[in-house]
C-alpha cells in the first residue's frame, strides 16, 4: 500500500539520495501538447535542499522540454525506483523552477552540489522543485538491475566547450530555445555565469 509523507527526511531522504538514476515528468497546459519524460543521472547532480525542496543540475543536451514546461506552468513529478534492495518507488509531485546562470541564486545553489564539475558538463540551469505531494508505492514490478558506473560520454563531449562555444551549440539546436510545442525554452543567447564579488 502507498504511503504519503509530509517531508523528505530520514529513510525517505536516504533512499532517494542513494539512487543512481531518477526520472522527471512534465507537460504543457495544452491537451495535445507533448508530455516529456526524462532520465536523470550523473553522481552528485541531485540534492535535497530542505525537507520540502530538492534540486538537480540541468545539463547541456539537444532539447529543453522540462525547462519550457516549467516556465509555462511549473508542474513536475520526480520518480525514483529501487533497482536493488527492497522494492520501492518514490514520487515527488510539485512545482519546479529553472534557475538560470544569470540568476543571483544560481551560484549559491550550485555550491550545494559537490559533484560533478558543472563546467565539465555544460550546466544550463538548476531545477528547484518544491514538493506538494510525496508518496511511495511498492516496486514489485521493477526489475532487479545492477549499477556499474556513470557513463563518461557526457563529460567528454561537453568539457571542451567554453561559454561562447556552448552558446553556439545551443543556438544551432532546433528545440533548445523553443520546445517541441513552440513554448519558450532555454533563454538564448546563453547568459554568462554571474559570480558574486567578494
């Protein structure tokens, strides 16, 4: 039977922080819009900010559907599955916000992630999610699978980019500035990171 939680702490927090992969789901308001479901990984790219707020790093890629949907309506669901150990599925339903590189909060949020090096992966934003409903359910149908290691392909692809070349990469992609459904996505040109003085 599923259980609802008031906060992300204790066993629940330990479970989600231990998972090497999680999934995000978003959708536009339009009834015929494209629902987006994305896997998220890379060790250290997720953090619990407090008992009701989590965040993850949004890295360079070929689309920006999650960002576009969050900018339009803020709805997001995160899901973790136990592929090892006792069967469990945890979902956090909430409101998400992309915090972009020129936002005064960006550098402070980035400091909450010990790994990976965001510069090596072309970080575009920090996605901050405020939980509205936290639930777990049995994971009896989730297969047992082993985790070997993070792939190094993303880092190898984007660590050679600087801000200028990363901006050019994004500008060449069809669905970065605009989503599949024509919603505003990543703001371009890519703003430089604003490092606080002092």
